[in-house]
C-alpha cells in the first residue's frame, strides 16, 4: 500500500537543485517546448507586477512539513518547503524551483518573497473556522444597555 507515489514523493524530497534542472522530478521529461512557450506567453500577458505575483503565488504551495523543533536555526539556503507548479491546459504539473524560476524569468529573491507572503498571509482553511463568532445580541438593540444605564443614573 505504501506505493509508488509515496516512494516518488520521498525521492522528490532528496532533490538538490544542482546543475541544470537534473532534479528527481525530471521536469523536462514531462514538459515540452511548446508547453514552455505557453507558460511564458501566459505569464507575459500579465501586465502588472501584482498580477504576476498573484499568478505566481497560485502556483506555489507550502509543503506540509512542520518545523516545530527550534533546535537548529533554519538554514538560510534551504527553501524547499514549497512545491512549485505550472499549468498546462488546466493540468497542474509539479516542477522544481529551478525550472519554475526559469519559466517565468524570475529570481530566487522574488520566489522567496512570494513564499514568505504566502505563509504570512494565506494560512489554509483550518484556522478560518474559528473566526466569525458574532455576538448574537449585537444587532438587537445594541444600545439598550446604555440607555438603561443612563436612565438608571439620571433618575
Ligand atoms: Zn526539475
């Protein structure tokens, strides 16, 4: 049952982004030149940096690794707790960061910034359920207590 997909996942994590793509994801085995042209074209259609950033952010996904033990300082160069994707005809294809950057012509710095924003701003749904506790009384004569209080103190 711990099947191929799990193994593949483990392999992906050993990925080092050395030399060329050359990663375990074998990005270029799955992505044709034509697809690359499509990515570039789509990306270039976005005029503003904000649009581009939003688009890119949608292609980055935090990995579910939790760093709970603050034993070591977080290594500066490792930024691998994210997954990067490109879309081809609505099919999402995972690629390594190197390929992700080169397709969009963006720098590592920009990717890191997007990752940081992603973590800071968009926390997945599980925290959202807790918000939205609206006091029931508040839309029902909200001032009555004050009025009562004032009346009581005046008279
Ligand atoms: Zn790759």
